[in-house]
C-alpha cells in the first residue's frame, strides 16, 4: 500500500492552573494541576524552501533558520523566545531529520507570563505537531519529556508539572517522577483574575531557593504541609467538595505567603477578594504577580466576576479534559 504523507497538521495543548502545591513541588512535594479551556496552537507544514521558518503571531516574531541541526542548535542559547521553540524542533529532528523545509505557525489563547503554563502549552503543541507531521508516533509521555527539555530553557529547574498537565489534560496529582490522573467528575468552576503584573517563574523559583537555603528546616516543614494539602485536596477534588477545597486553597495561600511569593500588590488583591466571601483564593503558578484563582459558590460566580471586573481582568474557566490534541490534518 502507498503511504500517504501529511502536508500539514495543527496541534493544540491546554494551559493550566495549579490548585495546590506550586514551589513545594520543586522540592518533591505533591501538587495538583488542572488543564483549563485556554489553548496554544501550532500548525506545522512542509514547504518547498529548505529552511525552518517560525512565525509566533502573538509576539510578532518571524524568523527563518537553515535546515541544519548544528546551525539551529548553535542559535538556541542566544534566542530568548525562539530558543525554547527551536529546542523542541531539534529534539524531534534528532529522531527524524526532515527531507523538506518546515513552517511553524504558533498562536495562543493563554496570556503569556501569567502563571497559566503558556510556555509549556506552546512546547507541547510544537512537539505534538512535529511528531504528527514527521509521523514519528511518539507516546504522550515522550512528547511531554521533550517539551520538558525546552521548559528547562525557559524556567531553569522546573518540576515538570506544567508540561505534564498540558500533555495529559484533565487533572493530575503530581510528584516528581510520578503522575496520577485524577477522576474528577464535577465541573470545578474557577475564576481567574489576571493581575497583569508580569513576572518570571525562574526568578521566583530562585527566590524560594534562597529562602530555603537560608532556613532549610523551617522550609522543609512548609513543603511537607503543602504535600499534605495536596493529598487531602485530591480526595476533595474527586468528591467535588468545593467549600472544603476552598478552605485548603486559603491554607496553601498562607504557606505561599510564608515562602515569600505573595508581593504586597498581590496580597492586597487577595485580601480584597476574601472580603467577597469566596470559598478560596490563592496565587496560581510562581506568584510575584501573574494570575490568582478563586473558588466560590457556583451560584455566585456572575456576581463576584461583576464586582471584580470593575478593576481587574477576570474570566471563568473549568476543568478541560483534553490534553494534546490534533485539530486538523491535511494530506
Ligand atoms: C510553575 O507553574 C510552578 C512552579 O512550582 C515551578 C515548577 O513547578 O516548575 C512555581
């Protein structure tokens, strides 16, 4: 039978929120992450020019690279935005080098640098699209671990939770080296408030490391408490007990404050939200700005969004079951 090669493929992968356990997860504690219904998209197609051409629409960046592994690899350390994307390409090209040029078009619904896993979603969808185009048949775990390599260029020493949730979708209970997919039946309506305060995950991971190194015994206990929160949170999430989940989110926020990632500006917004009698509110992701997540009585979502919308960017989301997904194939 004649093999029909693909000409073009579009893959997408979701952003995420961390319900419990950010930062502590870097030190081996458990964390819980949920995929959300905002996604990154990558179209990969063969082109006649012998080059790798990348267009990142949201950041208005277009660049061409010669189709040569060494030449591309030498560029990676020098390019802040393109570097991690190129790394996804080379890790795939090492498995199968393309005979034709390739064009990648990248766009995203996930706000960049806001703690919602945009870089991981872009990495997963890039690796996923190239895997499809070159018909490599990599497993989801293999795709996730190639995306992790590119995440290391963005974040320094990431735990791997972002690429894991973006690849798998749904909700996961994650500890370094172990991923447990969770059986969450209820909708888990979450409000996300984007503080619009830009921050870098690697900076805040570094800050927590400094504090940990200065006070190891105390910080180890904080991380152990977070581990227990994630364990309890897992049962509550699977049972859909929203009020108790909110209470645990508040405790986790207290511990994030102790880790030093809640800046005065972020704490001010969190305190304002607390006054609205929500079930729970906390930072999601690295902190220092970025996004805040809110869990409240589902019947009050509209009212709470209305009250916060006056001063903030706020949107509602819920659990997305889809991880990496093929959106379109052209033969
Ligand atoms: C980033 O989404 C979450 C952090 O825990 C870093 C990591 O786990 O890689 C802050």
